[in-house]
C-alpha cells in the first residue's frame, strides 16, 4: 500500500510539473493608465494605486482598489470596461500563482521522497 501511495504521489507531482510550473502571468495595466488620465483626481488616484499594486505584484491590494473603482458610479463605459478587463487579468494572475505554488510544493514533495532511505 505504501508503494502504491508513493507512486500515486509521484505521478501527481509529475502531472503538476507538466501543467505549467513556469507559466509567467503578466497583467496589462495600459487600459487603466490610458482611460483614467483625465478622470477626477480621487478616481485617478485610485487607478494609480491599483496600477502600482499590480506592478508590485500585490494582487490583494490591486483587487481592493479595482473593487473601489468598479463601484464608482461616475465612470465612463470605457473606464468600466478597463476596470473589468484588468480585474479579470488580476484574478487570473492570482489563480496562476496558486497553481505555481501547488506545483512547487509537488516538486518539493517529490524531492523529499527521493531523499528518503528505501
């Protein structure tokens, strides 16, 4: 039974490794930067904070700022679309980060099992 579990774990780790551990997700902030250049100062400040958070890979802060922007009733349709597009990219980046973390932990588990005495 132990051998079966070991083989199953190794297969899972290999599958995760092949699933895209090295995928790099980038978020395009250009829509926010261009659509909010002429916005009200408070709205423009919020967009700038979101862009800065994205560039720093601080996705939770970016989600918070994008959520604040999305609730703003004074946005133009283009600004709303830009917020929604960037929000979707940030959510994908978060999902990809979680997938990469799972992949890395699978690799570490596989390496640990290789180092165990037989």
